[in-house]
């Protein structure tokens, strides 16, 4: 079954807007866990405008589901990840001022860089995932980095999804997942997946181990409540 990892960056953004620990990110993570989430994701950025590096030890200590830390692998973040050992570190090629993730890694150009970081993470016992597009050449080159998983960047799917276009826009992801699986890599996915497009994606993309969903899930929770929202996302994944 595909695991649902709830990204809490938007909860952290709300917390930071008032300069107090409210909402309490750890409490929300524990509530998500109790409500059926399979994992928790945070993506600390250099300006710490939402999730912070200091959230990593607090969440790692509190939750019993998997903690996935995403981010650009600069030295500051790497040292915290190495020290507190989340279950998974997902490397995202975001420049420091990026509003949100908007592309996958060029695993050919950055092969040596990624390989060195992944070796460090493996030494610390941390599973690694590379945020990546659907281009076959980059998926094939990812094998040489030693990564355990790829996280397919799904914004191109989500942006063009409709009942008329969905077969066409999901096809590159189906092919990418088949290729990655054949190369021995596990497959995650994330970015703009939501209640409208997730069921079809999960049905058509094979070997899908995990989806990480934050913005849409937290937005839906404003209307549906967190418990009902997590339940509906899990139903999209067949659970």
C-alpha cells in the first residue's frame, strides 16, 4: 500500500506568523499520526519561514511514524539530519529564495555531489530520496548516486490534470515509475497532489511507495477538519 506522509510546512507557517508555538507542530504531528497518517514530512528552508531545523529533533523524538525531512542539502541541514536521523532525507534542488519546489535534480550534472551526500546519509543509517522529474536520462543516472528512492515531481501532472487530459499527463509518470522500479529504485511522489487527482495517479503509477502531501491537505482541512481530510486522502490511496 502507498504510504501517506503529511507535510506540515503550512502548519509551521501559521505558527511562525505569531511568533509563538501555536499551533504546536509536534501536537499536530501526533494528531495526524493518531488520525491515520503513515508519516510526517517537513521541508526546512534556509530562511526558516515555515518548518525549522529545530523541528527535526522535536518531531523525531515525539512521533512513531516515519519522519521525512526534505530540503536542499546544504551543510547546516545535513549536520542536523545526520545528528537526529529521520527515517528519510529527500534532497530537493531548491535555490535559497525559492517560493516552492519547481524542478527535479539534474542527476547527470550533479551526480558526484549527490553521491557524496547519499554516502554520508547511509553512513548515518538514513534512507535517501532524490526529487526528480520524469526524464529517463535523469532516472537512469540516479542509480549511480546510490539513492534508495526517487520522489517524482508531480506538479506537471497536477497542473494539467482534467478528465479529458489525465491519461496523457499521467503517462510520463507511469513510464518513469516502471523505469525506476526496473532499475531497483523505490518510488515516492509529491507536489500539488490533491483529492481530485490523487486516486487516478495512484491507480496509474505502479510501485508507488509514498506520497507526500501538504498544501492541498492542510487547505482541505480548513473545510473538512483534519481527521476527515486524512481519511479521504487515505481512501484515495485505497485504504
